[in-house]
C-alpha cells in the first residue's frame, strides 16, 4: 500500500506540475503577455500541448506586431495638400512611441516628397505631456534639417498653458491657431519666396 501511495504521488506530481505550468502560461496568454516562452521538452501529450501553445503564442505575437505596425502607419498620415505642402493631422492621446513613429514617418515622407512645408495639426490632441512635446520639437528640428518649414496648428489652450509652464521652446516652428490659418500662412510664405526668386 505504501509503495502504491508513493507511486501515485510521483505519478500525480509529474502530471499535475506540467499542467499547472501550462495553465499559468495559458493565463498569461489570455492577459496578452506574449513575451514569455512556454516551457517545452516533454515527449508525451502534455509536451505536444505545450508545443501547440508555444506555436500559438508566437503566431499571436507576430499578428499583434503586424496590427500595431498597421495602426501606427494609419495614425500619422501625411496628406499632400499642395505641390509644396503636406498636412499631418494628429488625433487622440499621444505617447512617446506614437510621436517617434510620427517623426520617422514625417522625415521619410518629407525626404521622399521634397515638400517645403509640413503643417502639423494638433487640433485633435486634448493634452500633451512634456516628453510628447519634446518629441514634436525634435520632429520639427529634423524636418528643418531637410529644408522644410514646420507649422504647428490647433494647439489647445490647456496645452499651451502647460507647455509654457514647462519652459519648452518652439523656436523655428510657426504656430497658427487653426489648420486654415496654417494653410494660409504656408501659401503666403511660398508665394513670397517665389516672388523673391523671380
């Protein structure tokens, strides 16, 4: 009887421990935690189940990355408005990741299109934190290095107040109240440059 109990205990622990581990891995997956690999190595049905879960984890991780990339690409479109003007509407809450993606898209788009004015419209951005504002300033500086003038439009009063308190400097960036006034400014600026060249 004692031998039977010992064998039953060993069998039970060799079966329940891998199942508990697999159950915890499934719970992590359900929460969206895709980074931790699922332990494998057994040569039985539990091992096959673990391997299936690991394949599923990798597939979900790739799918989520593709979706994130697609959302990032759509969330910062560069809209050609004129042969020399591009408009970039930013909408919703901005975080550092999204601003860096915006900066990369802006720089690539300006380089490819050779636009001379980039209007960044933040009318749809309710608030802006310090790191996000710094990211916008870096994006504007990068655009200027490519020869484009940056016009920032649609800043909300709360945002302007907060950025003033942070003592951030927007040198070299034209600020206009609305997208319409930003477009008008850009057209006047381009027209005056053409007049000087003529």
